[in-house]
């Protein structure tokens, strides 16, 4: 008989109780710049883009609970842990947004760069605007730029992955910001 992997879904109130009791290890799988800007106190940073379950372990008697902004990336990371043979793993349903909504503490760093989400909005919006202006004034071929960015945003929404966000996360100022708070 084979065991079908299941991932424990934690809601914010039960995670708060277990975290207070010291029975969980919180792992933030957002990119470094996101972690630098805001995080659950005591969380460990393990960005999904560099996530390798073989590189770390958890003290006996504790459960790993992963979180991200909304729950999608943490679920992907939890699946990787299961595939690597971890027996106890969970993720925070609704992610950091649910944690904040429940009124639990977060640490914020006012010196951190603006959020990765806002950076994506600024760059994507700027490219759409540029493509539209150039398409109207110089050549309609520039409208393809706007269409390409729009298609990329639709793809990001459908797949819950954002190539532009991952690219922006690699910029030097974003990488340095995440490293200053990493544990």
C-alpha cells in the first residue's frame, strides 16, 4: 500500500497557536525582496526560485509550515518537500494576506525596495503605455509590444507564475534587500 501525499492546510488561527507553542518552523518561500519588505517574525527565507529541500532540515518534533503572499507558491514548495520524502509538511492557506487579515504580527522594513508586485505593475504598465504611444505615433507594429505584455499578464494570472517578477527579483537591489533579512 502506498501513501498518497497530502499537504496539511493550516489556517492563520491554528498556525498562530502552534507557532506560539514553538511546534512549527515557518518558512517564507517568497523572493528575497518580498521577505525583506514584510514577513512573519521568526520566519526563515527559502525563495521558491532557489528552493531545494535537500539543503536544510528541521529539528525533531517540529512541523514545517510554508507560506507566501497568497498560498500558491507555498503549495508548490510543499509538493517539492513531499517529493523529497518529507513526512510532515504544511502550508498557510491564504498566505501572508490571511495572516495579516487575522491580525497577527508582521515585521516590516521601511528601508526595503518597493514590493515585487508593484515593480511588476510599474514595468508592465510602462511597457504597455510605451507600446501604445509608439504604435500611435511611429508605427502600428509597436502595438505588438502592448499585446505581448498583456498576454504575459494573462499567462501569469492563469498559471500563478510571473516571469517578469522572477526577472525583477534578480536585479541587484532586490537581491541585496532579501539577503539582509535572510536567516
